[in-house]
């Protein structure tokens, strides 16, 4: 049985750029667009915290901006957000990398833990200062293409609304806008992961001894790491693209966490934060004009929009092609963050916070050129894009 909807959805606004999803990539896209002079920018967020996995997902860990050989190879908003994460929180970066010089100690990387809650507050302030118009509890439910751009429909607590954007950027992390528009996508596979923040008397003693509150809360994971280690027996991988998969992950994770706590003494510990979003790594990504793979390590890309390191292995680096941000089926819609077109280990490398910032900034820069030229992504001047990013 199918139910046909007959209700009308009011057009609530007309924008130059609509950014769907206010994780790191979406925030960097919206802020960059405003700084570049895009006048009407709307940022949509389905939750009540900005930052996505970095905040709601409790992934309070900033991956390195360096290549592991003592060379910082990322800058722009990737560096700006790293500085922002440290500005209001505890200082967990090796002091020899403070200020992010071009060169630092080999073998010591520019990675650090930060407070997800304080980072969320700082991101809110960043959006304020940039003058970005935002809507929270605005869930993207559908979208339509037209000659005027992309109409994005969102469900809010006061009903369904529609917003028209001449250009749209999907930074939902799950390719939701891409999927609703019928733009070709690929799905990934995810190990079972459920991380929370645990505080204990032992952690408190360590914090006092070392003079840093950064030790008060530490991860407790009742599932697997990114390599599948500690995957619970009997549980298979999932795409993370269905309501049922999300429900199972959250509820099963909470069940296993409670069982884990039963092994400890109540006066000795507390769970200080639970994730308020699923911690899937690779759900749905665009099937782009270009697809970055592990074989592209240390290779120059003619349409490069930036450089990122391998956050695990010291040495390798990747140039990210502009073609990973769009599909020819509708090149007025871009994507950024963990839904760019990458595969295998390259998908792992490009789903990290610094790369989300990089691709968000690049997508906004491309959107500005698309608006100026009244054209799609494939028709913009690539040299102008690269010069602007430089």
C-alpha cells in the first residue's frame, strides 16, 4: 500500500546557496561562502548542536595536519578550526607544534583531543561572527531540481517548508540530499561502534596530578575500531543508511554499555556523555566525476583542491580532485565532508575533520564561481578555483 501526499509545501525562502548539514564540512562551507561575499546563505541542521560527529558524535579528536615527517601540509579552515578547538579548551597539542609552523618534529604529529561540548559552543560563535543564517531541527526530507536551482524540503516542528537554492551543498555526512535528488551514490560498510565518555576517580586523580581537565573524560567503546578490531561476535557490518540500522546501533550500543558498567563500582565512575547521533564512518557518498583511491597516494591531481595526509601512516599524502565533489548528473549540487567520492583506504583518509574542513571550504569557493558564472561545477574556471583556495 502506498500513501500519496496531497499537502502543499510553502516556499519559505530563496537563497544563493543552501548548505544541508552543519557538521564541520557544512560550517566551513557556509562560513567560507559568507567570507567570499555570497549574500544569501542558509545552513540547515537536523540536530541542536553544530559540529556533527565532532560534537554530537563525541569524536573529540583532531587528526593531524602534517605528513608525519615534520611537514605541515594543511592550512586554511582546516588549521583555523584546529586553533578554534584549542582556543577555548584544554591544550593537548605537542608544544613544539603550537602555532602550527610549517615544520616541526618528525614523528610527532599535530593531532590532539578536544572538548566536543566546548567546540560546539565555539562553532556557534564562529557562525555568528560570519553572519550565517541557520535553522536547527530542520531535517532534509526531499528535494527537487528546476531551472532555478535546487528546492530543499525540510521537516520542522512547525511543519514542512521548502527553500530554493541556486547552488546546494550536501554536507549531511550521509548523502541525504544527493539521494533525494537521485544523484548517483555509493554505499559503504560500517563496523559496530558505540563510543561514550567515561569519567572515573582514577581519571580525576590523573587530571589533578597533571593539571589538565583533559584527563577527566575518556572514551569507552563497546564496539569495534575502524579496522574491525573488537567487532562483537554475531554482528555484521551495516551500511548505516536505514532507520532500522540506526535504531539497532544506538539501542544495542546502550545495552552493551550498561552491561559494561555492571562490572564496575557505581561510586567510582560515571558516563558523562552519550552520543546523540550514530557514529557510522562510511554511509553514502557521491559517485563523483572523479573517485579518489588508495592508489592515488603521493600523486599529483590536475584538478586538485587541496592536500591531506594519511592520518595513520606517516609519509603518504593525497591531493583531492575537484571532481570528487560533484557528479555530472547535476553539477549544480556539490558535496563535502565524508560523502565526497573516495573509495577504500582513501575514503577513510578523507572522512576526517581536517579534510571535512578543506572540502567544505573548497565547495564554497566553487559555489561562488558557479554563482558568478551562472554555470555548473564542470564549467567553472579551474585555475580561478585553485588560485582562490591558494
